C-alpha cells in the first residue's frame, strides 16, 4: 500500500470551497471563511461538521496529524483503513489507526474523503459537549492561519497574492519571526530565554500554556533547586501520559524583535525532541498571522509597554475544557524571585 504518512498528508490537502475577498491595488485574499472560536481562554475550540453531524474540535498547530478520539470514531461510525502509524505525544507513543471522514465541513468550505488518526483518550467536554479531536498541522499547513483569539476568530487564507503587505488585512505595525525548518509541516521558530542563545520552539495552539524544558531553563541560568522551589505543574497529551514540571518566572522571553518581561512559563520534562512550545497564552494576548508563503510568523502585541502585558502571567482562568482526568493547574499567582 502507499506510504501511510504520505496518504494522510495528501488527503488533508484536498481543496475546500473558498471565496475571494478583493482588495485594493489588485491584492487578492482567498479565504475559507472565519471560524468562530467558542472559548475565551485556553486552546481554541471550533465547531465543524463530520458526515453532517456538528461536533467540537480543538485547533492544534503543534499536532503532527489531525485526530479523533476512539469514542468519537465509534459514535460517528467512521470506516477504518488498513495499517497503523506510531504517534508521539508529550509523554510517549502509541499506535494509531487511520479512519476516513466522508464529508468535513469547516467554515464555509466542505471537503470529502478526509483521513484522520484515532487517539486513545478523550480530550474532555466543553459546556457538556464532547471535544472529539484535534485539527493538526497536516490540515493547517495548506493555509495562512490567522489567530485573532481576543475577537474569538481564526481565519484560513488559501491565497494572499499581489498585496503590498504580507498581512494585508491588518492595520499598524507588526513584528516578524522567521519560521525555521520543521518536520511534518509544524510551525517552528526560535525564541530566547533570559537573553541567552536561541532555542527551538513550536507555535503550539494545543498547548494551554507556553512550555520550556528543564534543559532550556538550566541554559538560561536557572538551577534545578530553583525550579523545584516553584509550584508544581502537570502536563498531559493525547497519549494520556502525565508529565510533572514546575512554573517559573524568568527575566525575559524574546520572540523576534519583541521582548516580554518577567514571563511565567511552565518548565517540564515533555518529550518534544528538545523544542519549547509557544502556547495558547501567547495566541490569546497577541494577534498572530502564520504566513506559509513567506515562511514567517507576524504578530501584533495587543498591549504594548509600558502597559502591563498579561501574555505570560499565570493569573489566567483555568483550562475551559473539562478533562476526563483532571489535570492540576498552577496557583493563580506567583511571588517567586526572578532568575
């Protein structure tokens, strides 16, 4: 049979119906439409239709493939395909089975014969409705993706052509971060902790908070003893493993030309091949445009210094998704000294 990974990627790149939004000076922006985001904090949740049934999915730019829980696969009556594929989560790996969605509706577009992988655990519920799965990088990589989560919207643009700016629908200046090569079409970039050397990161909308590894923290001058004096955190992923860590206040986090002072980040032993995860806390407080054509990430800070920027503060509401197995959240505020 064909290589399963190639088959999955090819199916998710199927064209969807899009409407062109004409702009001045010949600028053309083709859009799949605006996706309303259901929740006001945490990783973004959207409604889609699978074979005519409306469900909730989580938009997860850090996931290699789009997935559905095994419970959802059974409920929706999807057809399994031959073969399996090893999936890697924050705590380990598992064998996933591919399934076919006959019709997928997203925004104003519809596509057919979409392949997804199953995942062993249920994500949880939102206002009593199951969150059935994840939209991963295999799907998102076909588009420019614009996160405007303060307005509770995500836009997918399949064409941005002959425009005077790479962000033609935005007003005002923005910061630019070059994307770095990353396997599986995920969104890679470089960031800096405490003004030290660059570390590799993923823009991961599926991560509730920004996460760095213990090695990153040590390289930024934070000792293990200092980490262990901080509040405990526990991370979880689709493989149902839980990973312990801590939350720590660093001196600074640099993203492109922008510096965020005194950020509170999660420090964890997650298995990410050494990459940090720039999570939903960043996306919730900044307008972000991922340009596949330019291989760059553009963002606008919604609160600029000297105003207090709450991007990387832990005094945010808890995860809005009611998890099947509750994950303890860090306390609402930290008073640890900066390292």
